[in-house]
C-alpha cells in the first residue's frame, strides 16, 4: 500500500491518513470505548486508558504519514507532514463534539425535539467532557486539536528518529503502558512474593504512581537505548563452545524451575488462566501438525477435543452413564486412542479434498458432532444437553489434583510431551513429507510420497493431541456439556497458530499467549474484548503476515522479494521422498 502512494502529493497523503485517524478516533468514541476505558487510570488519577484509546487514531495517522514520506522528503518536511496529519485527525472529532453538544446536551439550540441519545446511546455528556478535557467547549476544542497534533507528531517521530533513541522511547512508553494496563496481574504476583508492601509503594489502587512510572520508563528506555539484549547475545556468541553449552543448560534449568514455580507465584486466578493457555497450546501443537506442517485446513478440530472429553467422562463418571468407572490414568490412553481413531475416520473421506473444500467438510464434521452431542438420540450414552456429571479428578500417589495450581502441572506435562513429539516429527522423514505435501501435493506424489498415509497420519496425530486436551479438561471441570465445544474453539486455535507463525512450535506458544492469555487478563473490559481481539488480528496480518515467530521456510516465502534476500534464501525447501534419509 505504501509503495503505491509514492507518487501522491504530500498534502493528499497527509489529509488521507489524518481523516483515517479521525474516523478511528470517532469510532472508538461513538461505541463507548473511550468513556468506559476512561474509568481505568494508568498513571496517577488523571492519565487514563480512555485517552490512550483516543490517541490511537492520531498516532496511526502520524506513523503512516511519516512511513510514506520518509524516503521522498527530508526529515523536517516529513515530520511536518506527520504533524499536519495529526492535526487533520481532529477534524471529525470536532464534528462529533459539536454533535454531542448540540444534539445531546443542548438539543433545543439545534431545533431538535428528541435528543440523539435515543438512537446513539453512547453519545453522552460524559464523552463531551472527555473530548474537551473538562475545560469547556471552546477551550476544550482547542486543546483537542493540540492533543491530536502532538500525538501525530509523536507518531511521526517514532518513525523518523534514528535508533537507538527511537527504540528507547518506544520500549519505555510501551513497558510503562503495559504495566499500567496489566496492573492487576502485576499486583497479584507481587502479593504472592512480598505482600502489600511493594504494591503500596508502586501502585495506588490499579494505577501506577508517577515516580514508579518514571522509573519503569527509564528502565525500558535504558535497556533499548544501550541495546542490552543485543550486546548480551553478542557476548554469548563470543564465548567458547563449552561455556555456551553450560550457559544454555543453566538457562534451561532456570526456565524449568520458573515453570514449576509459576502457579504458586501467580495465585488462583492466574493459575486458572495458565491452565487454559496450556490447554490451548496442547491443542495448537496438534492443529499445527495438520495445518502448519501438512497444509490441511481443518475447521472441525474441536470435534476431537469433544471426543477426548466425552470419552473421559463416559469411562470415569460415577453416574448411571458410567460404563467402567476407570481411573483417570487408565482412561487417558483410551481417550487419546479414540481421538486418533476419529482422526483416521475423518481423514478417509477427505483425502482428495484441498483448500476451501477441505475446510468446509471439516467444518461440517465439527458441527455434526456438536449437534449429536446436544440431541436426545445419544442422551443415554453421553447425557445429551444435560452433559456428564461427577467426573472424578486425577489422583497421583494418593494426592488429588483438584485445584488450578495442581492441574497446571498436568497440562504442562501434556504440552511438553506434545512439543517433544512434534519437534521429533518435524525433523524426521515424516515431517519433511508433510512439508513437501504442503508445498505441492502433485510434485510430492511424483517423488514417491504416499499422500494417503501421510495425510492420515497428520489427521490422526493432531486429533490425538486434541483428545488429550479434552480428557484433561473433563477431569479438571468434573462436568462436560455440549456447549463447551463450539466452532469458536477451532477458530481460536487456528487464529493462534496463524498469529504465532504456521509451522513454528514457539509460534504456537506465543500465539496462544496473545489470543488466549490476553483476553483472560483483560476480563475487566469484557464488553470490548472481542473487538480488541479482531483489531489485533488485522494489525498482525498487515504488519507481520508470517506471524510473530514464523518458521524459516514460510518467512522466506513471504519475504523473498525484499532487498537483501538472496535467491538461495528465497528458494523453497526441497521435498523429501519416502526413501529420504533422516
């Protein structure tokens, strides 16, 4: 998009991005986000999250204007254009302010018999007060123009200022805002470590105190300005091989200890969030095999999740639906085997389908499973709409796993095992066959790869991981209901591995932390969580279409035409036939 605008006049670019930023600011104001989020202070009592949301439009206007013009104009002229874009972004906000004042606060002056709030419930006098910063309409309008202008200038400066100053400012501001937004999470961790002493020093209610906020900004600025991470990596690479190995082992042990201590450092609520994140990571690793490695778009993945959960419920429940009364550990391999079996059964009918057709068929399969689970036809077996109750919790060495902290270890063990298996499969002959099939099925078949067995193994292994996650969920909740297995689960898992990076194991972890962890931590903004979720997906697809931590091959494919990318780097991976070496 930016390259196509290199011939546009500067004034047109400035006005275009300014109006886009203005539309964004008006939208978040009109739907109530600015007013609702203004109740959440970030620093002290005056700096609220509402003003951060309002600043998103002018900030984006300044950033995109500077990005387009930095190669065409001098830095001074590009900076001036970004300032102009920021000022232009206040135009529709001023119109909105006038509409609120004339149509809501004083409708009689506009000749209206009914206030606009009859139709637009979020256009309130409180929003007008926020837009004018509580300074009255005339002075507030001038301050609003100045606010948008300064924010646009900040966006342009973030693009035009050279490193390391730019990195220092951006990291410092982002770190301060993140701690302010996730202050509840930070306070819960500090509560477990040190009690209320440090919390009272750093926070007042849910917001950062001004002096700690300055210190946090200085810390982030220093780390980025002096390039501490980069220098640390450089020094590490300069160490002898034996010292590098010892350092890696030490870091691995430290990370393992941190993972084991994590639920006791975070408290009950965050432990439950960690359990849910681990569950989605486990399922994401399975779907990553199907979609990321084999290139088979499966939208009915939640069905295998349901099979594992219902199998665990039927095999272990103490109600009349129970048929064996097995323990969790005895039933677990049976649940995984059930998932693998259903993966094979789904794989056979769809062997010849690709792309959208495969997605539609698997989507239908998932919906069929959900409808059958809610029907009275199968109620004598799986409980129908009433579900399955009284599923016992896992017991190990006489200790019952019935709390978020203890169940965290179970899902952690499952995720680690799934990650190890996935890593070994990726580097084995089967993994290379999957990736070859993902690139071109016809060429892969011509080179000797058996597409039938390769696809079936992908479906079966991915389904086994999902069934394992379902069995763990059933044991955690002690109840299973059909509404727990909606299509949105498949969509969330697929979106997570896309955001993290298709075919990348670290990408799966990062994607689930973003798309599952963040909504859990932002439950105080329940009404707008999915809006923020959608915005995040759009931004990621525009800025990093390959994901945050992509697989090397996929990154080469998407960036093969960029400067500095050699033909060897851009070349796709050579397919491995059935007779290839491990």
